[in-house]
């Protein structure tokens, strides 16, 4: 009996030692975004682009099939948190991606970090995420919120703008955006207005204040439906010729068909524009338009496309052994994939160090409104919160 027990124990020990690393059979990804309500078009574009990236990967990562579970946050922080918990605790996803809104991401962040589930923000970039709340398990394929308006502030300096009136929504991203402009703009800020988000779509009072302030310009941040309403009301107010408008995230390929000619002559800043000349971007834009006739990809989609490829780089590096968290983190930190924005690097806080461009609205060869890259405003820009991140 003793010999048998000893022999069985030895076999068990040998079997344990010889057991190979467990590779995942399926790569499970949760995707949280807004798929209902007035901003659903943004979430749909992110989903479209993520699906296109999977098509380009053959619907597999390291030879393993990919399962994506899409969840609608309804643009509400509490709902986003609940959906994040479901994906991690019930669906047992390996990665979680998406997040348009900074307040939704901040509400969901702890759940992902505590569970050591890699979270890739494909849009939202609250300052806390880049600073004191940075995490080994959180990466961005977009930017920190301040960066794009900072680039616009630099451009306004180049244009010789002496004063500005700032308008944006009263939530985390809105506050970051206006702070970003103020950090680089050298002129006078004549006034600053924060509006109720996301319900307020009448901006007549804010436009009147801007006009009466004597400001030489207006800077505005309004994504989605609010951006359409603001730009159209700005044009209808008859002040376009008097007070130039500068923007971030207010004009994109989703809003242009509704903003129409009102968008002409209104500059914006962005780290991705559809006409960037690298081969990966050309393929992305062309194949998106083939797969989704009548639609054009946006920066939201470009960031989601990159998120899929960032995840793939990590899965391939560890040969589908998703227990190797440190190795996956190290691979993602290299940004070792072909981004549609061209090569970029990660800062210590996992926020991209990248170029920001001046974009303008033009009519393309088909006579349709489109965004065009005009110039590079700043090269290899790093966010201003990296020093507050404890990761080195």
C-alpha cells in the first residue's frame, strides 16, 4: 500500500511538472461603448472598426478564435460600471476595450484594475488615468484629454489669436479639454462656460456671452449630437465671420453630413486623420468604406482598430498563454504593431507619445465633405500627467 501510494504520488508530481502552459482556446474580449441614444453613431463606428480589424486578422489571434461581447453603457457611468462588472465577473473576458466617455471609464476603472484584466481605452482619456490612477493593466490607443486641445492652443498662438472664449460640457472630459487649451494658449481667456451634459443642446445663451465678451475667437469641445447642434447654431447666429471658431472633436466624419457647409473653414486638431499616408491607414480607410457603404471611418474607429491590433500583439507574444500578464504588458508597452496613425511610443503611463495634426474640412473629388490633414502642429507629444504616474 505504501509503495503504491508513493508511486502514484511520484507519477502525479511528474505529471504536474511536465504539464505545458495552458493556452486559451478562445480569446474573449468585452467591448463597452454607447450603442443607443443620440451618440450611438460613435459606438457603432467603434464597433465597425473593431470588427474590420478582426477581419484583417482572419478573425483569430495566434490561431485562436476571437469572441467579442458588446455591451451598451447608455452613456451612463453607473450602467458602464455594471456592464464592466458583468464582462469581467460573469463572462470572464480576457480583455476589455472601448469607452467613449471619461466619466464612464472612471466609474469602471477599479473593477478592471482590481481583477487584473487588461483594459484598453479606445477613446476616453481622463487626466486621472494618465496620472495617479495609471495602472499596469490599463492602456490607451487614443490620447490624454488635454493633448488635442493643447495642440489647438499652439495653433491659435501661431495664428496670432489674442483672446478666446471657451465653451464645453460640464463633465470630466469637458473640464480636461478646456484646461488643455488654457495650458498652451498665450492670449487672454475672456470667459469660460460649462453646459449641462449630455442633455443641453441649446447653446444660444453661451453664444451670446461669447459675442458680448469681446473675445477674438471661440474654442469649443462638443462630441456627437451636441457638436452638430453647436456648430449649426453658431452659423445661424451670424457670428462666423466675426468670431472664428476653433475646435477639438466637434467635427468628424459622423457629424459632417449634418453640419454640412457650416463646417467649412472651421479648423480642428487630431492625432488621426483619414488621409494619413501610411499603408496601414490606406487599407483601413478603403476597406472600411467597402465593408460599410456610405460611411467613412472616424478617429473613434481608428483608435478601436488599433486597440484590436494592440491586443493581438500581446496574445501572439505569449502564444495564447494569457496567464503571463507581465509578458503581455511588456509587449503592449512596445506598441509593436502597424498603427493607422503611423509608429508611436508609449509613455510610462501607457498613454501614446504621438503627433497631432491640423485638420480642415474640404470637398473631396466626389464633391463630398471630408477632413484633410493640413499640417503637423506638434510631433511626439507626451501628456502632462506622466510625471504623476507612479509607474516608471
